[in-house]
C-alpha cells in the first residue's frame, strides 16, 4: 500500500509537470535546466545525506554484496540483450536502441526518490552501488550499441563516468565507513537539497509527455510487448532469483526497484547524440514511465515486497 501511494504521488507530480508544460510554464529550456539541477544537485545531495546520517546501520559486507549483485544484474542483462531484439522481431537498425532500453533504467530520476520514501536513507547507500557499473557500461557499451551501424569509433572519455552522481557515491561511502565527522549544517543542507529531487524530476518527466500523442504510444504493439518484458518479466524473475539467495528484505527491495524502474532518459539522449532511433527511444522512455506507476506496485505485490 505504501508503494502504491508513493507511485500515485509521483504520478500526480508528473501530471503537474505536464500541465505546467501545457500552459507554457515549462519549455524545453526550462526542462533542461531543471534536469541539470536534479542530476547535479538533487541526486548527489540525496546520496551525500545518506552517508552523513550515521544512524544508519549498514555493514561493509552488505555494501559489497549489493555491488556484486549489481554487477551480476548488468552482466545478465547484457547477455539477454544480445538476443532480445530478435525475440521482439525488431528492425535490425533498431537493435541497439532496444538493447540499451532493456539494460538501462531510470535509477536516478525515479529509483532514488522511491527508495528514499520506502526505506529511508539507508537504502540509498545500497542503491549507490548500482551507479558505478551503470555509468561505466552506458558510456561504453551503450554508445557502441547506438553506433552499431556506423563505421566511426567514439573515443572513450573517463570524465563521462566520473560525474556528479558517482563522485557523490564515493564521497558518501567514504564519510559513512570512515566515520568522518560532518557538521550538522552540512548534513541539513544536503538533506534539504535532496528534497528537490522527487518533485522536480517527476515534473520534467511529465512535461516531456507533451511531445507525444497517447495514441502513438499505446498502439505500438512491439513497444507494448517490450514494456511488459522490461517492467514486469525482468524485475519479477530477476528479483525472485535474488530473493532465493539473499535473505535481507531491504536489499531485495532495492534490487526490485532498480530493476522495475522505466527506461532511463539517458537512452534517448544517447540515441539523439549517436544517430540511433531517437523517436523510438523517446517513446520507450515515455511509455514505460507512464506504465511504471502501475507496474511497480504490481511487481512488489507479486514478490511480496509491497
């Protein structure tokens, strides 16, 4: 019930964002600015605040366990993605887009706010372990998949991996496990800034819906099948396997949310920048985001994690 209420609250925020865009209060420039604030201020502040909260009782071995699980999850998704486009009978020129959409979820914009509401700051320390492989894989395999039909090679840039979110993860874990003293005003500042993440990120997502007609999204049979696999089949099977091996309900809950969140907005950005099918990627982000309001509570209920 708590998860359903949280998803309804997020949906309401998305609706407000859509209405703001409808009346012209949020345009593309405003959306870009707000996204920058969420990615570079709100999310890092949320992660830092979790590390500064020494009331959390997270053991290093559990952090390493979650890191291992996250690596296993991405390895499995990479393997599945090899044959996934053929299963969908997708056009060959869209193979890369479907592979990237399957692997990379919206763990920052949607995952962190949901986990914060459900489990508190302790869960964010676990969630931080997903950011390291996510950033490495998306800026290597993700780009390569989008450029699969091109002959040019993209030069790898380490600065893309070490962004604000990853740096915040490193600093947060260092503060937490090093038991480094942090003045109260820094903790309260980070905690206050973290509160902008959920409303602003949901409003930006809602504003993006203005670019699509619902009929276009809900009449694309292949995209609907993809959404069902992405939002229901993958998180249910993946989390069920994890639950058989890991008894900790919070760790299982974190993994469930990380797997059940919709397609990450970075997918559309990569498609636009590296000549993938931007329209398909954008529709995938929009459709799975709308459906996730319903599917995440369903997944949690099926697995008994609601």
